[in-house]
């Protein structure tokens, strides 16, 4: 089997952890597998470098920022290669340029355009181990670029695609994706398998285990991602295409996010362009609007409600205070004690009544639903924050996700 | 004028120093000059990285060591470029690969084979400032290589040659080369100019201001080096080809080195191969032998005396104790309280009697000469360490090097 492994900053953060990581690589080679590795910078290193840059300037030149920050992975890649070599393994580090990662020229948030890694395939076939710097590449002019925070996941998937790997193993400090947060529901279960589409929904809902871009890329090229723990070498969660043979439950998991604040503009005169008058200034301020609900117009007026991250609540309210008068809203209301709960599952497509069941379960628990938004494989409700645990537990049970309790 | 400037680790070691360095670059641009900069790593950074590597392994893979250590300059180059950009100067960092530094594949001590920097010339002509990482390059296979300690001087000279600069300004914490150590002779003078050949002799005598390789390279391509202080922007010492118009004193300076130990093998049977029997094992132990004197053979026997750095004295004596019996020496003697004093000057070529005068001066001071060795532009004597100051002062005065005392 040909495997691309990705390790995050904590897996190369100390020499002890580097040795543990090398153990895993060595194990795969001993099982006869071909291995390439993608690494992040040692934990803390990227922040150390950024701090240096921001001491020089409040707005350091992004080209230089990238050249600087990219060194973090070069150091950790070299250290891991050294450690592997002490074990007699032919391991060699490659930075973005050396590994053939071509990107566009958007410094600080570059996108990969091509990975020219045929020379790494040859090495893997000889059971040499390329240790590649994550998070970076070079543009067409040879400038060093970085992919933005968490970009190493994307690097790993892109490399796996380029070297025609069978799987991209992403090692992290959790052992997989759970049906919901085990801190809230003790009977949450680790999923053996999840579809790319579901993983995207989980990722966008704040399950910070995989960068969204990496999942999109894997989906496009159908590259299975094995999300697993570097502490405990048991199988984790395989992120892959939907398997038709699988008997699927209606939903595969329940996600939530407390980082929500809700803002409502009442009775706005409803005419074309009104939405852009509201959301234009929010976008210009760099604030990400999440859920948006607009009621059916009544007597030429409509209400608009939307959510933003809680940290942006104060600023958004300030912007709205200015706008609401200009556009003739009758009232402006805000609430920063709301939360979002979602049920997710590709099974939803073929199971009618998931939404209906969700609303019944919440009603039975006395949870008032403030907003609803749906996609093909997800239903999200906005509720009062204080009901989050109650709602998650009730939904997890009602949709049959609770693990069987072991007989004791 | 087109200038390549080189700054060492202390000049980019703190943000305050980076600003000072940017001041100097800015000053040259304002005078209408074209500037490229070569930088070392921030002081302490190379050692930090090496320490990390040696924690992984006692003998880390040298390819990986180079990939790791080379990041130090990439960080300082980016920081300086950022600082220059905050002043509206178009400055861009370039690592070894980007700047076109090609080397052989001798990791840790690579030699530059070619510098393909035409793209930097174009930038300089537009008054952009390339900030190039010193100390590194890539080999023909694209592996990252480093030039060995102090290699940044060599990088700077090589870049100056490649971009056809008028001069290579090497900024350091001293303001030039002195006729002798001002701590010993208060009337020592800063030399305005010194020939490459003399500089080579000074460098090999422990004047640690310029790496020998960089002087050799500058000499081969006739690239003037301006050695100057980054603290005080007065002219320093220009290292250049010998100028026939210059009225030259017989000697240009007096150098000394206390780091010497002397070892004598007495009455060795003199036959072909005897020198290699003595020095082979010393070389194998990685010890640099400096002065070697072998007396004329007498009755088939000869004495060999040589010097080594004082830190290698004990180990060398141990090696000699083993050898001296094998080769039939009658006695083995050692002395680690000797020192070396040299007079240097291209003027020596046309001034007869320099050696004679040197010996007279030392005799008049009661200094016994233990060994003598000469080159075309240098005479070195080995003397008892306790006479070093006396000898240096006497020679400095006798050869007319004392600065005129200011009338007060």
C-alpha cells in the first residue's frame, strides 16, 4: 500500500514526540508499505515567527511573512528525517519548492495549482521516505507561499493525490469523528466511516479536526482520508465516498456550536438590493455571516435575522445601528446567548421525515426553535444556548446513535 | 555605484539592530547607489538549530542539517526585507535557491560553483533591494547546502562578483584592519587599504574579521572588499589589489597568535617517508599543524619541531608518545607556552633586510627566537609567550607603524 501520512505540530513538537512519530513511520515500512510524510511546524514555532514579524511592522509584507513562516516546517521536516535516518531508514526532507508544490501568488492564503512530485514516487518505490513540509509551496515566479492556517492537511491530501497514494493518513490528537461531542453525550460513538459531504458539514460546524479545504480536495479526487490518533494506533475514522452497500442510519451525527450571536432587523421595506445594503458593510468589516433567514414579505416589509460569531457581535450591532435607520427598519434586536445544533447525514436524502422528527424531539423537551436552515444532508436550528446539552442528548438518542451500553 | 553589503548575525540579531541596518541600506539608496544585501542568521539562531539536531542524533544526517540550519538566514533576510518595505523601499528576500547560488554537494562545507543572479541585477537597476541569505545554496539535484561557518562572507563576495558590483561592503563590529592589536599597541593605526595577499596572511593569523575563503575569492576576481563598522559609518579598510602607485612601507602590520604549542622530536633517523609517519596520525586526528621546521640532517638524524593549536596540545603529545618510539626518536619535548609573532607586508618583496631587521629588534629586546618560518610577504617567529607584547610593540615601532601622537 502507498500511504501519505500527515503529522501536526504536537507530533513534531518535542524530540520525544518526534521519536514516537518516527515509530509510526517505521511500523508502516515494516508492514511493507510505501510512505511519504507531511509535517507541520513544531508547535509554537509559527507563532514565534509571526510575533517577530509583527514586531517589525503592523502589516508586514506578506511575501516576506511567507518566506519566514515557511521555515518552521523546514526545520521539523529535517528533524524527523534525521530521526528516521538514525534508524537506518532512507529519509529526506523536501520543502515546498523541492517537493514540487506549485501555488498561485496569493501570499498568506495561497492555493495549490499543481504538485509535481514524480521524483518522490520513485523514492517511495525504493522505500525511501520523503518528509515534506506542509503548508507551503512556490508560485510561478519562484516566490515562497503559504496556504494559510491548517494548510498542512491540504498539503497532505494534495501530495497523496500527486503520488497516487491509496490513502492519506491524518494523525491528530483525537482518534476519529464522533456521532457527537463525547463530553456532552457519554454514549457518543466513534464513526468507522463518514462521507466527504458529511465531513464537510462537520468541519464547517466547528469540528476542528480537518481543514475544510483538505476535505473538498479529497472529495474532488476521491482520495480516502484516514483520520486517526498518533497516541493510540487503532483505526480511526475513514473519510471516503459514500458507500452504497452501507446500511445507513438516517443521520450520522449531531453537531453544535455555541459561538453564535443572532441579530434581527424588523420590518425593513422589502425591495431589491435590501440584502446587499445589510450584508455589504458586514462583509467589508471581515465578519463571516453564518445562518441567514428572511421571512416572507408582508405588506411590503420583511424581517431579516442572521447569526455571526459571538466575538463579532458587538461590532456587527454597531454597524447595524447605523444601517437600520438608513434602510428604514422599525427595530434592531440582538442576542448573543444563542447556539446552533445540527443533525447531519447523507441518509437524510432517502429517509423522509428527519426534519419533522427533529422538531418533535426538541418540542418534547420544551426547546424553542428560533431559526431553521436546511441543506440536502443537514438540518440546523438556532436555539437558546442553555438548551444545547439537552437538545444534543435528546437528538443523539432519538436518531439511534447512542452506543449500546456494555453489560457489566 | 553598485554595492553588495554583508551583515553578520549581530547586525540582524535584534529588531533595534535590524532598524540600524536598514538605515545603512536606505542611506546608500539615497546617495543614488544600487544595493543588494547578504545576511547571516540572527545571532544565536544557528546554534539553537544545531542544538536541536544534535539532540536527535550525535551525527545527524548532514543533508538534513543543512536544510535545517539554512532556515536561520531565511528568517533574518525576510525580517530585514520587511523593515525596508515599511520605509517604502522595494526589498525582497531570496534564499540560496532563489538567488541562484549553485554549490557542490559537500553538505555542511559546500563550495560555490556558480551564482546565477542576473534576475537580481535587473532588480538592482530598478533600485529594488534583494536581501539574500548568506551561507547557503543548492546543489545540482536541488538539495539545500551550507558553506560552513562564516560562509556568509564568501556568499557576499560571490554575489558581488555575479552582479558585477563595484565593491563588496562587509559590515562588522570592528572598523577595519589595524597595523597590530590596539590593545597591545595604543599607537596602532587603522589601515586605509590592504592587499588581498596581506589580508590572507592576517586572516590566517587569527584576525577573525574576514573568512579566508572570501578573500581568496575576491582576489581571484579582483572584487574590492570594504571592511567597515556597522556602528560607525566612517571608511574602514579597503581590501584590494596591490596598487603600484602606493608608496609602501616595508611591512604593513604586525600580527600575533598566542594559541600555539610547540612539539619537538629529537634525532629521528632521516629517511624518506619520515615526515608522513609523524604527521599522518596527527592529520587523521583532525589536528591542524601550523609551523613545521626540520633541521638539516646530521649524521643521518634530524630534529622535527612543529606547532599545533594549544587546545590540541595534550592529544598531539599523546599521539607523538606512541610514534616517537616506533620511528626511533631519541627524545620528545613539548611546550605549550609559546606564541607566534609575524610581520606582514607586500612591501617586503622590494625591501631587502626585513628579516634581518626583525631579528635585530627582537635580539635588542632580549627575546629568544625559537622557530622561524617565512613566506614571500610574511616572516613568522615562534617565541616564549611572555614576550608577546614586548615583541609586538618593538616591531611595530621599529617598522615605522606607530601613529603620530596628536599634539595636546
